[in-house]
C-alpha cells in the first residue's frame, strides 16, 4: 500500500506540475545540495555559565567524523565535515582523512583557533605585540598545512579580535596589522585554496570588533586577492539587519564565499537554523538559487547545541536547510521578473509567499529516499540505536569540548 508520504508526494507533484513547475529539475537541484557540518557541533558545548555534558559525545576528531557520517547517512547531503585546530589536532592527519573516506566522508573547511590562548588577551593578528602576531600567523600557516594533509581547500577564519574600551588601541593600526598577517597567510595558500573571512559586530570584545561587518570583511578580502571571500554567519548580525540584502551585495561583488548557518534570537545564539526565523532563511536562499549556478558557495552549519541531542539537532538543521532551499527553488522567477518590471509590488511579494507556503516536506522526503538516505531521518536515526551504542562505547575518557 502507498504510504502517507507517497500519497502526499503524488498530490504535491501533481499540484506543482499543473502550475508549470519542472519538478524533476527541482529534485535534481535538491539532490546536489550540500551542507557541511562542523566537528565542534558534535562535542560538548555550553554557555559561560555551564556546559551540560552529554552521554556518548565523541572524544576525539575521529569520533566526531563518525557522528558527522551519521548525519550524512540519514540526510544524504552532508558528506563533509569542518575541523577546528587545535580542537581536532591529531598526530596523523592522513589517518584522519582515511578514516573520513572509509565512512564516505571528506574533510572540509579548516578553522584555526585564535581565541583561547593566554597570549590572545589583546587579540591575535591585531595584537599590539609583534611576537603574538607572529604566533597567530604561524598557527594560520599550520592550518594551511593541515588543509593540505586532509585534502581541504578552504581556510575559514573568524577572529575574536577587538577592544573593550575606547582608547585601548588604534583602529587603524590594528587593521594594518591584520592586513599584514593575512597577506602572509594568503601568499602561503596553495593555488586552489580559498580563504573565507567571517565578521561579527561584537563579542567577545564589546567596544569594537576588528571585522565588525560585511563591508570591513569585503574590503579586507579585496586587498588580499580574489581567493579571499566573505563568509556570512547568520548569528553575527545586529537586530534588524537585512541579511538577504547582504547576500545580494556580496554576490554582486563576486565575494560571497560561504555561510555559517544557525539561528539567533538575540545574538550569536547558535540555535538550530530556521528554528526562529525560517522566512529569513528562505529569503536568503531566494537570493542564492540563481547565483550558485555560476559561483562556488560553501554551505556550512556553525551550531553548537547545548541542551539538545547533538546528532538529531544537526539532522533537523539539515532538513530545515533542505526545505528552505526547496521552497526557494519553487519561486516562479519568470513571473517574478515580470511583476517587478510592471511595478506590481504585491504580486511580486505574493509569488514569494506562494513558494514559501508550499509544504515541501514530501518532496524533500522523496529526494532523500532517492539518495539512499531516510524518508524520516530523525526517526530512522533513533531506530538505528547508534546513540545508545556510542553512549556505551564512549564511557571511558573525556567527551570532546571547548578544551
Ligand atoms: C565561534 C565564532 C564563529 C566561528 C566559530 C569557529 O562565533 O562563528 O565560526 O567559532 O571558529 O563560534
Ligand atoms: Mn561562524
Ligand atoms: Mn558564531
């Protein structure tokens, strides 16, 4: 007998086809969607008040990749995992790469950590002390080597640099210092490598941040060279910021390199993407669906789940991204262009609402099934018993965390 999902899929595709939608083309796009998950999202995390450790959390980079492989198995679109150095430092990166490959995975963006050592109290690449800048630059160079060993072509950078008090340091000199360090790093990148640069308006520094916004990141990238591109982390914006507009501007400048997906109510909350504002995520994808045909954009999740089960939270995030993307693909672009030309404000808006309000879950389920993943990924993951199994196997030793 036909399952409820199959019936819903049949209804939906009939409805879409009657509207002239090329369902097969949309399914093809959905099959090629890719989302990278972060190794740090599988470890213990928390706020500055408390980390609630979870049972079965991976103890090292190998186990983090194993968990990421579970997300890929049930969603079918997450074959890569970003790593964070030194959190994921191992003796033999070749072995880590082989481990990933044995699970059908690969290692994606390499993220240096320039915010947890004593020396970085006044910043890393912007630090007034040249010896600290040297240390920070050396760490960035180490990450380029790691990237080479694990087969990654992305160096993804976020700087905690900033100041806490007016007068503490010179804005201009700090920017020069950053430029000098990053120029050295840029020059050391192999030809096929890209550098992605995040911005963030505040935290951990509260008076100023050295790369506070997309303009500061973009101009730094432009100074460095064309393989330096801006990375948009959804959590790194002030209230009311029109992120989809930033997407459009960076695309137009040819410098949108990637995303860190998450969601936030107030600041860098790291909540499950689309859990607070699914419409915003949809609007972001509306900007992207055309552009991504001609430019490479790396879609990554940057979420550290504090109280929810980590693998399930990651799966739900991926499903939310898949649904937002599917809805964006449903926008009737021809009609939208006509409505815009005709100045039909509400028709243009309603065309977006039409797509957004379509229940695409059966379509996504069908696509996942076709990929050999799961119709209902979270239920299937739960049934697999993986969480219980690793909770038993990983009893000894310390769960990985911010350490
Ligand atoms: C922190 C930052 C940032 C960055 C991540 C990895 O907020 O988003 O991408 O660390 O370095 O969470
Ligand atoms: Mn980020
Ligand atoms: Mn962040």
